[in-house]
C-alpha cells in the first residue's frame, strides 16, 4: 500500500494497472447500451403508452380505457383465449411427441441418423415458407392432405376454412415444425441417463413400461422442463405462422394476441396495440415465472 | 430388440417420417418445377414439363430484382448482427462468469428477462424513429443484436466456466490488460461456442419475419422473409413462382444444416441436461 502511494507521485500507470481487475465491469457496456435502449426502455415505456391514445408524435392520457376495451371487445378476448389454447396445445404435443421421438431415436432403431435429420430439419426452415406450403397442402378440396384422405374414403375437413378448426390446424403445423427441437432436447436428456439404471431395473424384473415411468421420465425431467418452458414462451408470442397461414381468420377465430397487436398497429391504434403488448407481457410473466420456479424447485427437491 | 423387429420398426419409422416430414419438401420442389397452369392444380405429381430455369429467372426478375436486393439485405443483416452479438455477448458472458458482484446479478436478471419477454413493438418503433433508425438496416441490425444477446450470453457464460482461471492470471502477470486478455486469450478459446452461436443466430436472423415486418417496412429494405410474404399475395395464382421462392429461401438453412448440424443441436439443447 505504501509502495503504491509512494509511486503515485511519479509514474501513475504502473501501480494502477496492478490494482485493475482483469474482469472490468465496462465489458457489459456495449451490450447493455443496445439492450437498454432498444429493449428495456421500450418495454418500460409501453407501460405508459398503453394508457394513452397515441399517434407516435403526441399522446393523450386516457387511463385504463385501452385495457377495458381489450377485455370488452369479443374479438380481442377471443385473441386472448386463443393464445392460451395455442400455447397449451403446441407445448403439450411437443412434450409428448418429442419424448416419444426422443426415445425412439435413442433406441437401436434402424436408420437412426436419417430419422434424426428428417425430424430436425423443419426447425431450421423459414416459418413463412412452412406456412405457405401448408396453406396449399391444407386446401379444402385440392390440397394434398384432403386428397389423400379421400383416397382412403375419409372426408377431409376444411383445415383452415372451418372457424372451429383453423387455430388447431395452425397449431398442428407449429408442432410439425417445432417437434424436432423438442426431440433433440429429449435425445440429449435421455442419452445422459446412465445405462446402468436400465440394467439394474431389468435385473430386478422391471418391464419396458415400468422402466419408462420410473427411470426415463423422472431422469429426463430437465429436458421436459426445457421443452415445456421453451415451447410455452414460443407459443404465447407466436405470430409469423398464424399470420402467414390465416391472418387470424376466418373472421377472428384464429387471432392471437400477437396478431391482434399487429392488426391494431396497422390500423393506427398505437395505444391499443401497446396495451395488447402489455397484456402479453403480463400473461407471459404470470405463466412462465411461477411455472419455471415450480419446475426447478421440484427438481432440486429430488 | 431382435434384428428382425429392429429392421421392421426402422422401416415403419422411415415410412411414416418420410410421409410426414419429407413429402412437404418434395411438394415444394415439384411445384417449383412446374408451369403456372399445372402448379395451380396444387397436386403432388411429377411435373409434365420442367421449368426450373424459367421460374428461377421470373422470380428473380419480379418487381425489379427484389429478391436479389432481399438476399443482399438479409446477408448484411445476418453477418453484421451476428458479429456484434458474438463480440458483445462473449464480453458479457466472460465477466459474468468470472466476477460475481452486484452488477453480475443485475445482468443475469436482465438476461433472463430478455429470454422470456416479448418485445414491446410500437414503443420500439417510437424509439427507433427518434434515433433516426426506423426503416434503416442499421436499426434492424441493432434490434437483432438486442433481441439475440440474452441467448448468446447464456451460452458464452456456460462455456467460459470450462476455461481455467489460471490462464487469466498467467496472462495478467505477463502484463496483458483486460482487452488483450479477452481478445487474444479468451475469445480464441471460445471458438467452439462461437461457432454454435454464429450458426444458431444466423439461422434465426435469416428466418426472422416478425421483426423486419415491424421495423424495416418499405421496398428499399426488404429481407428474404418479407419478400416471400409480399410474393404470397402477388403470386396468388402462380404457385410455381411462389414455391420457387420458398425453395430458394430453404437452401441457405439446408447448407447450414448439412455442415453444422452438430453445432446447431449443441446450441439448441444447451441447458437441457443441466440437472
């Protein structure tokens, strides 16, 4: 210490360097500025602007009117409900199918590499491209899906034209595109389970079903948590697939919050659109945060 | 499994997966090869005559070579934003892992927020507009960096933990400052995870549709996904051209998939087995 003080009279830089940490906090700075200006600040600002009538250049404060409207207009409420349905259906199917494919593709099945590639590739493909392709494949009379169903004598539904089916059809395409990700996550989880456990269980006389319920399922739990959280987060904010397939139609039957936000934005109702955005934040936070705490806690308890 | 059952179940799996996952891509390819009249039938059939070159030229020439502009823009957008994301993300991940302090807890919190929360679109447009960045490629690049940083930081932080601290100390004793330590010692050692981040984020940004739709409207700045979206209504009756476009847009991810499959899977499954 005395040395440092003594030296500070003459050459300042040498002692300073020896004190300086090799891990400076300013390394955060570039990332922090971009993040704060373009993500954090707009997010905070949205809380205010959701309570205004807003033209981007000036605003009138109107309190909670936008939110009242959001929960009163039937088609906006429908968007809210649809978002929940969409997120639940897609993440539920991704968990079930992902686990199934994951187990199949870690077994000694033939052509494993081919199957893994084929299931995973759609994850990397443009969502809009997938949406356009399936819109054509799901055409009620000429689409490949219904033509194939007709071959075996089944009447094909109007996948995207039937108001009761449109949202689910899009959700199915979402699963088609996303199940590969769930599968590789499950593969990573299942491969990390020590083989000895299965050996021991086999010796103890456990059959395949028991091995699944007592070994695979509980020990692949981190993978399940990841798949559930990832697909819920993705499902709740999903926009591009729905927009490229149905534009929220027929009517408003396949609208979700994200498409409502876009529609209100296009119509110039910036305040209302931002209110939709805030509703989406709240919904994501209310679902994801408690769920991830609960899922991770039970993991620790084990 | 007995060998016979193994082949049988494998055969069945190949059959089902081909029907479900390969036929849609085959449909894209076949439709892209047909002429306008035949493609309008929406049928899954071998083309009566092949029009690969015609369709390709027509799609490229459409709207004043819009597709070429789009590919150029998307390439610039992807390359620049991924580069920034790698450098800035690795800097944060490095310090975050090495030095627990109040700042690192705050940063970790915001990383999580960035992973979970959807962006507030209209206020972001407002901010971009006041900065003069709305409808510019620069603004779009920064947006992609802002949205992608969280995921990159997470991957970098996990990987930095595998690099021994002794290296930092040795470099520091030899007189390396923080910047030298990071860029000359740490960043080269991060190479495997850098490749993973580059590949995963490139695919994500190249395929991004929603953000350019909001922040980069206008003919000058189209990206490939926006072009496809525009062509969807424009080529309403020319499925051959529409699907030629889909085909062209599918090629870059296919190339990435063929060469970097392992890194993509590694990046996307990170965190799945942390238990």
